[in-house]
């Protein structure tokens, strides 16, 4: 299949290009950066410099590429630091998940592309009530913090627009893996404290496993939404000390909730009351079998010399 990846140099994009190429697909990869686009050629992809927010350029690129499938991975998260307000650092990504996505869907429809797969997100989004692990059929949070309202709305827009187009939205867990320092940088600096009793639940996925699920989704008839997460949703009190040990950092500091609330504001509830996600649907319907079924093995494999201690 001719597969076009919009945002092919991102966290999932690079392993995805490799896996698609290894599976025999012809890959066209886009990047907003000329320099990063050149790197795609070394991975076996045909590189294109493209900004998803440029609607005429998107129409031209997709029409010229004539892909059998389009995978939308565009974000603006490189180098982003999470602040008190989630909407500010996610502003560029929110535009890509709304205006950029709409440009791509319209161009794909005009070009007759039948298969659409897009990057979505699972953590923090499910309603903060009831059980601690949620399926795709469970309701999303109806009242996210005001500081994250635009970010949640953009993700919901993506899910809805993709599935209405007959495509597949993949709600990935929190990414980790070689080359992705977003998760580990703050842990190494002890800037990620354990808040309160650390009960908020997170779901993770190794970048290679996220890419593998995306390849499998190309053969699934949409519309559909899948949680692409590992088998072990876990409270922060479980996973954060293991990650700190895996990266060779000192144990995380403990911060009482009342102090954390002064720093993070109302958005702290996303962390302390977050629900995890179930991957049962993806395992069953995509026949996805993650190489790293738990972050326990994944952190150890991803972060090197401290792996033997972290995997116990």
C-alpha cells in the first residue's frame, strides 16, 4: 500500500516509517522542516516538506501522492514544557488537531482516499468517576479543568471528525522510548513529584508498540476508536519510582496535595484523579500484541544500564 504519514518525523512517526517500510509498504512522509524531511529518505520514505495548516498545499500534496491510506501524526509538542495551563503549551498542537486535521480530511476525501488513521490520546480524558480503568465506550470527562478546556476540545474534535470520515482514531497512552525525552527529562531533574498518595492512574505505551498498532489499524475497517496502551494501567505511586530508578534518578520527592494545588491550580485533579485505559479492544480486534505489555519491562528496556533493577 502507498501510505502517506502527515507528521512523519514525530515521536511515533519515525518508528512508524521504519515498520511500514519493513512490512513492504511504500511510505510518503511529511515534515514541516526541510532538514528533518531529509532524514526520512534515510529510512526508506519519500520525503515531502508540508505544513498541515496550509490547506492548498495539503490538497496538492495528497493529490500528487495518490496514497491508499493517510496516517495523521502531526503535533507541535517538540520541546514543550507542561505549565500551569495546559492550553498554552498545547496551542500549536490544538490547531493541528482541528484546522490541520480538517485540511487533511478534506484533501483525502477529494483524492478518494479510503483509509484514515489518526493520532489521539487516552490519558486524563476519561470521566473521573467510577472504576479506575476505562474502555473506549466509557464517557469522557464532561468538565475538564478550564486551563485544559481547549486541549480536550481539540482531542474530541479529532476523534469525532476522523470517525465521521470512516477512519480510526488511536488513543495512545503516554509515550516513552529511546529518543523521547518528554517523559524522562523532568524525572531526571526531580521535577516530577509524587503528589499526595499518588493514586491517579496512567496508561503508557512504548513508541515501537504504538507504531505497531498503527500499522495493524491500516487493515481494519473503520470507523473505530482504540485505546493503544499497555496491559498495566498504574497509579503514579507505582510507576514514578520505577521510572526514576530506570533512568538513574533519585527517588521522586513527595508533595502534599495542598501544596501541589497552590502550584498547579484546579488542573491538579487531572493528575490525582486520572483514570487509566483498557487495551482489550485493540488486542481483540486489531490482534495487537504489545512487545512491552507493561511499563515495568518497557522502562527497563528503554532506559539502559539501570534496567535490571527497574524490571524487578
